[in-house]
C-alpha cells in the first residue's frame, strides 16, 4: 500500500515547543512555526499518537484561495478524502462522534457549506460538541487558506491513565517538558516532593525508568490517585508513593533529581503559607540531595519564589527560569542546581 504523506500541524503549549521539536524529529521533517505550533511532514500517524509533548495533531492542506468557498473545489475535496482515509487507517482505530468546525465566522453560510462538505467527505456529521475538530483559517502565505482535521478524537495531551480529576494536576505535556529540562536518565534517583496525582513520575516512566523513584504527598487522596494512575499507565518501573509532609517524612537521601509543583494561589494552601513552603522545600531538598543534584520547582508563585531565591537558600543555584503558558496561567519552572 502506498503511504500518504501528511503535512501536520502540531499544536503545543507555549514553553513546550523545543522539547516537542526534539521528540518529533525521528518522525520526519519538522520545524517551528511559532511558540505554539510546529509543522511536521510524516507518513506515520500511528507514531504521531505517541508524541507526549504535543497537545494535538492536525492533518490538512494549504491551498491558494481567496475565499474559504474555494476549499469546496473537487481537487481539494479529493485530496482531503485521501488524507481522511489514512486517518481512518490508524490502529487502533480512532472513532469520531461528530464534526466540530473551529473557524472565524464558523456560523456564516460559506463556512457552514465547508463544514457540510467535510462532514460528507468524512462520513461524520456536524455537531457543535463533536470530537472530530476541523479548522479552517488563512494560510501563512498571503492568498492561501488552510483546512485541517484533528487526527484523534481526544487531544494527544489527554492521558488515558488519568482517571482521577485531581485539583491542580499539571498538564502532562508540561510535565514531560519539565523532565526533559531536568534531564532525567536511567541512572538517576528521582523525588517528586509534592506528587499529587503522580503526573511527573508516571510521565517519566514513559521515557526511561529511573534507578529510584519516590513520590510524596500530604494527602492520602493524592497518593490513592497516583497509585491508580500508575497501575493504569502499565509502564515498567517501580515508584514508591509515600503519604506525609515531605518536610518531616523519613526518606533515604541521595536524590540526583528532584521536582516539586507546590500548591499555588489558594488551591491546597494560602499565599503566605505557600511562600514558607517554597523555602522549606528548598531546604528539605538540600537535605535529600546528592552532590550536583538538580531540582525543578514548577510554580505560579513567581514573586514569592524570587523572594525565596534572593535569600540563596540552602546552597541552590538558579540555572534557568523557563516560562510556560496554558489557558491564562503562566507557571514557571525554576531549574536549580547544587553548589
Ligand atoms: C499543585 S498540587 C500537585 C499536583 C501534581 N503535580 C499532579 O500533577 O497531580 C500540590 C500538591 O502538594 C501537596 N502538598 C502540599 N504541602 C505538602 C507537603 N508539605 N508535603 C507533601 N506534599 C504537600 C498537596 O497535597 C498537593 O497534592
């Protein structure tokens, strides 16, 4: 069977693009289009579904056109039909429940006709709540329009293992990027000091299982969720989940990599307490760290974190501040190193 080449648009969160670019490289020619978008040329949609730093993948066409109605032309529709046939060839099969058009002016008669044509091509009827997301927008070059279909019913960022909706859980594509920046390898000993539902450590198992992995959280409900998630993820590698205040828990030291995504705003805590906790986490991290250990603090409490760092706590040195952006939130990773 001849394979179809797709010009994919990969949607990423701001702050994840470089990591996603590295991850997509083995799949084909990839380039950065902007802070939230990559372009990938590939014939392997099954491999695309494995991308963990990408929010969504869209296949599509960019055509010379002055108006969206030109997308109704037979040659464009036939090519879309070929791309769609390949979307349907994915294994396991992706089942779509309705086609949702996302476009400026999606209610205009012209756009509605485009949506109907796409529904006819794909055999998936239009539905404002549909999971086959179709996008129509102007192309990058003047005088072009772009039509795209998401290749999966759920975003790639949605993890099948996440069965518990834990408040404040970190987006999995951000977690995977944080782990890239921390450079976690098979020889590392990793501690997530405020593990919540376990996102960091479970994501890590999808890359490489570290020599030792420990997650701690105050809340028994968090540890229950983390255990359930680890079981559902079915990845090789052991994680020890401990309930308790990481400041007091008895834990064997020697961690080469530590991560914490402490409470922020008033979620799970109060602002003033959060600042004290940030300082305590750095101090406790220093007690548990191996020489030259690295720690990643992912927090929304930027000003408070700067204040804590100004006191040069416990011998940590700031290597980098890395900004993320997600739906109105600006979490930032403070990448720290010992001595
Ligand atoms: C923003 S949530 C972490 C979410 C997690 N990254 C996830 O993806 O599910 C912050 C967590 O810190 C925990 N926490 C707060 N203070 C703590 C402490 N002193 N020791 C351990 N965990 C703590 C809270 O119970 C909460 O689960």
